[in-house]
């Protein structure tokens, strides 16, 4: 019997929680440590994969994603051991994708060949800016020259290479972003992730913003113009948006992230990692303890550091599916939404959003368009209330 998660696929997320420094805009579960026992971490990550494998026997995994933190600080031997464990616990698809996030410092770029030999076949680089002054204000440890050089090295070792940029930065004008994005599109191989700077509470930028000391941020109107220019410039260079912040040439979309956005199943391994795993026709939300040292000790003592595993109600599954899938250009299937447990959305409500040029509807499929993509949270509130 086909289970719902199969419409989105099955992936494995590995969280490496360590960074060389904490960026002022970052609210991810990342930590700075003077030293790391790589052997202990390798053993614990492998053990947690084995635990996840026991929950999901008989599956084929389509993707592995090493996120963080800064996974390029991992020992290549640890990456190889993790991928060996993945192969030992599941079969893998013919188009198996293994992505590793990397910072473009010279030290990390020097490990690219070893990561490729370990089994990584897609690299995602956190360049964030092509201007040295902005890299400094973002707390990045690399220069623009170093980023370009690391990108060239990555192209020698990986067929698929993506990189991230942040826009709507302090002091950035629309013309600044247009010029930078044109250069990025000319550099890119097959994929770009382009994120508007968001100010998160609990970060250094968040603290400065609350005190009125984060100056020079673009206005909401300028940020919206930057978003529109992002779509136009990327389209012109062949990098169509397949998700709100992600652009790719056809066929080069991130297969792992599509698992999330198409509401598939995934296991989360590592400190603070989340998962969605269907067992006995019930989808479970899993979460591991966040503190790295606590996570490590718990896995060593108990075999797993998953703290919670709660059954996701049918209505919550439907809401999660809509929230994730409407981020995609392909949109959402209303039949699947209702089958998961969502209340049918009133035709008048859908028509109102269509009339406002927020949504497009084709039979039983809806997709966010134009201004609806920029205010997706408001669209979702309207649909789910």
C-alpha cells in the first residue's frame, strides 16, 4: 500500500553543529569549540544512523544532506563512515544525491577532493556576498577573492555546485544587488540559493535591531524590488525559481530539499536535528537534544539522542504539507491536502486570492504567484483559517 510520504521521497539529514565562529545573523544550532574529538563524533553519528535504519527498514534513500554548523569542518573520514552506514542501512536510489555545505575558506577548500572521494557529489557553498566589506559586516571569515577561488576548486571536484548569497544587506542598494547577482549568475554552475536577510531574535543582529543600532537596512519597498529583480535576472541567465529562494537550471534542483518541500519522510541525525518518519502508517515528528555534548553522551549511553517522537495529527500533516509545498513553483495538490486531513478550502476563498493575483489555480492544483510569493505567510494564514 502506498504511503503518503512516498510522494515526496525519503532522505537523511546529518547535522554537524560546529563552526569556526558564530555569524551575527545566524539562529541555527551552531557552536564554537576549541577542540573536537572527531573519532567519538564519527562513532556516535554512525550509531544514530543505525538506530534510524531500524525504524525505516526496507526503504530506498534518495539523498543525504550534511548541514550545520559547518560540515566542511568535518574530517573526510567521518563523512565516508557516515555514507558507508547509510549504504549499510538502506538501499540507495540510482540518482543518489549527497550534498555537503561548505564555507569557502582556503583550509576547507583544500579538503574538497577528499570529500568527493568519500562520496559527496554535490557541494553547497556559503559565499553570502561577493563584496569584502559586506562579508566583514556579515561576520564571514573569507574574502571575495577566496570565495571565487574556492568555487573554482569545487568545480574541479564536483559536477554539481551551488552557492548561497544574502541580499537586502546593510547599506545595499538595488543597483548593488543587480550587479552582484549578474556576476553570481555568470559564475554559477547549476544552482543558486538567494536569501533575503532576516533579523532573528536571539542573534547578534537581532539584539542590535532591538536596540535600534542595526542601521542601513533597505526599506521593505526596496527589499521587494530586490526580490523581483532576483527573479528577472535569474530567469534571464537560465536559473528559474523552483522554490521561493532557490533557482536552478532544469534538472539541477536540490533533490534533498525537494523531500522537505514535497512533504516526504526524512530522518534527522545530530544535535537538534528534526525528522518526519512514517511508521505503521503514522507520521512521527522527531527531535534530538540540541547541546552537542549532551547529544554525544546520550548516544554513547543509550544508542539514540532522539528526545521526542510525537505523532503528527492528520490536520497538522495537511497544514505542514501546504506550508511546504506552496513554497514550490509547482505548488500544492488540493486532493492530497484533503486526503492528509485538511478541511476543504472554500472555493470563494481560493477565488479571492486568485483575483488578487496571489494564487493561480489549475483544476485541483494551486500555486503562489507574483506578490503571493513575497507574502506567502499571509496567503497561508488565509487558506488555513
